C-alpha cells in the first residue's frame, strides 16, 4: 500500500488536526500548535526515514542510528560554533554561510560513520536480529563515549542563527521562524525521497528490494551495493536530523540520539517498517499529537505516543503502510 | 547435442538437512525440460541451486560449458538465466509496468517485445498501471513470466507455473509456453501432468532428492505404468 492508493491515514492526520480545533482557546493557538507539531514531525521524519529504509531493505535492526544523529549534531554544531560571527549576523546570507557547511559536515560525518558501521559492525550479523540489536546497541554506547572524549561530557549550548530566531505573525498566530524552516526542509526531504523512490530506477530497486531482496538479485542487480548506498544515505539523513534537532532544542548532549530513538522507533512502527510514506505520516501524527496533548492535558503528553502506537496497531497491525517482506 | 545446462553430482544442504543427493541431468538447448516429482522431492531446491539462491555443497553446474556452481545470483541473471519462483516473486507494491521496467536491465522496454508479451498475456496491457498486488493469481503468474522474458534470455527456470490456476488460465499458459519454446530453453518444475505432457520435450523425475528417471516426455506420456511408478498418487491428484 502507498500514499497514492490508501488515503485513510492521511484523512486521520487531517481529522486529528480538525478535532483539536474545538479544544483550543483560540484559532491562533491552534495554528501555532499545528505548525509546531508539523515541524517536530518533519524533524522526526528526517531522522527516522533512513532507519525505516534500512530495516525494510536490509532487515537490519540498527540501534546505532541514534549515534548517527548525535554525531551529526556534534559535527554540525562544531561548524556553527566556530563560525559565530556568521551565525550572529543579522543577514540571511551570512547565516547561510555557516548553516550550509554545518549541515554538510553533519551529513558527511554521519554518512561516513554509517558506511563504517555497515562494513564493520552490521555486515557480519546480517540475518541475525538478536546479534544486530546487541552489536548496534554496543556501537551506540561506544559512539556516545567517543563523543564525550572528543567534545567533552557537558551539555553544549547551540544558539540558533540570528535570522532563525523569533516568530512571524500570521494574524494573531505567532509561528517560530525555525519551525517554519523545519517544515520546509522536511517537505523538501520527503519530496526528494518520493521523487527518487518513485521516479528513478534506483528508487524502483529500493522499493522492490524492500519487498523481495532475493528476487531483485535474481533479476541481475547486486543488492549489496544498494544496501550500502541506502545505509549511508540513511545515516546522512540522521545527521541532518541531528543538527536540526540540536538547533531546535538549542543544545546538544551525547545522549540526544539515544533519547530520540524511542520516538523514532514508535514512528517507524506506526508507519509500517520499511515504508517511507508511512514514516512521514507517522512522524506527523506523533508531532501533532505531542503538541496538542502537551497543551490540552500536559500530564498525558508522555504517554500520548505509546497510546497512539497502540491504537494504530489495533487498527492496522502491520502499521499504516506495511511494506513487503 | 551439447547441453546448455548440466548438473553433475550436485548436493545441496539447507542447514542440517541434506536435500539434493548427487543430482545429475542436463538440459538441451532450445528445448523444454520438465522436472517432475512428488511434493518434497527436491525440485524447487534444484532450481534454486541452479539460480545460486542456495549453494551446492558438492558437484558441478555447467552453463554453456562454464562452471556456475559458485557464481552469484546477479551474475547468473547477467549470463541470461531467468527465474520464476513458485510464489511468483512479483513486487506487489510496484505497478505492472514498474515490474517490467525493473526486469529490463539493458535499458528502456523494447516496444516490439512488449507487443509480443501483450499478445501472449493481454491482461498485462489492461492492467499496465495497476499495482501488481491487486492482480488475480493467474495475472500475477503472467506478470512473473513476462518479467522473466522482457528481454531475451538463454535459459528460463520456472517453478510450477500452473499452480493454483483455473483450467482456462492453464490452457492460456500452455499456449504461452508453446510460444516461449520457439525462443529460448526452458527448465520447468511442474506437478500438473497434463501441463507437463502438453509442453515437455524431455523429462526428469526426482524423488527424495535424487534423479529417478530421465528421458523423452513422449515416452513417459505413453507409459502409464511408468507414470504410476514414478509419480504415483501425484498423477491422480493433479492430472
């Protein structure tokens, strides 16, 4: 199933947003929370999309994905913090001169780490989920400790670049600039992934590989190369999500990747393991609910993701858009 | 005539199970060889071993004179061997057209060849943009075979093409295979003796992972006692 052929999960997304409206004190509050939820969902999607593809295509439970998020965040933050004059400047061009290299550094280092993990840690345990969980969790812990060694154990403050601070007013609704950027970047990443997966032959191969790896090989394609490419791309996206999440929280710690992994696993289970479209809808559902419930009933906010997952799995036991295998 | 495919003393083990025990047979070029046998005889294992999806633990597999027993599956496909598994292996989340585009490794789909495929399997043209997962069982089998022949192949390995198909569809499949026989060499696993008799040039019968009979299909078709001895109840069930 895909977004093209099954619109019910999209309708659920709209229904939740509409249902939240009467619970809000005013329409501007609803707009603010909706944009905040979408922004949070987009950042989670960016971090989770690589993991769901890696699981779907390679059948690998990669708990070290959190390390790629943390390492990406630290690499990007290092660039931003060394270019303070550019980030503090009030011109967008100056800010971009720091943000673009920071994002590239985050993606490059996380991608390189992903390549190393695939070759050294994951490859020997293909086909064995228990060993995958053990060695990738071990890899995550090692990476966290290495971050402590390289960047120190303390929380690092990461002020947002000047032009990404503050809010924009739409009528009476205040929307943070950074959250708007997160929505646009998330949409851009989703659009790029959708185009690659649906309009290119490599995308066809990935989608086919998620369903039936053996048959792709029987058609003459070396799936191993696609595995590596997807692993590196997924890791690079985790790095991108990591630096975005760090700027969103305006701080970073070595444990940030591990902390966000719980939400990421919920999202990819809700979406259907291996489904990028499902991951997108699942991330938006989690983001929206977390913001609405956090406002309406803060005490329930912690459990909202778990409750959402339970309800979705009762409705669709294999997730919103089950993919292959 | 030199054999296009030759198995010599092939043994295959899957985990602790020893499935193929010294399998020996050959496939002549431009012929259709039927691989028959009861359930669990080792027919599917035999095809999967040839395709490199399971490894032969001993013996040799020669394709056009070269040993391919250690060749990886993608390389075998590049040598011109196509495989249609028992479960058809179609990509349900891809459309009919996407399934065929993926199988065309050497470039865009060839219009002439596509017309030929549509003549064999008209349903595929009708459902060109439909998701393969929405097709009926017969249409899925047509798609699986079309995918295998979307480009010229030297050897087609097909596992139980008539399995679960309605009689009318089986007849359409027989007609399609008659056409395929003119173009390529086929090794077909089958349990439906009517289907096998209508198409086979040569026949190989397996039992318990061993070859128990090799010969011409016409001879087996004419000898009911031999059929009963080799295939037993399977005949009564599937004929």
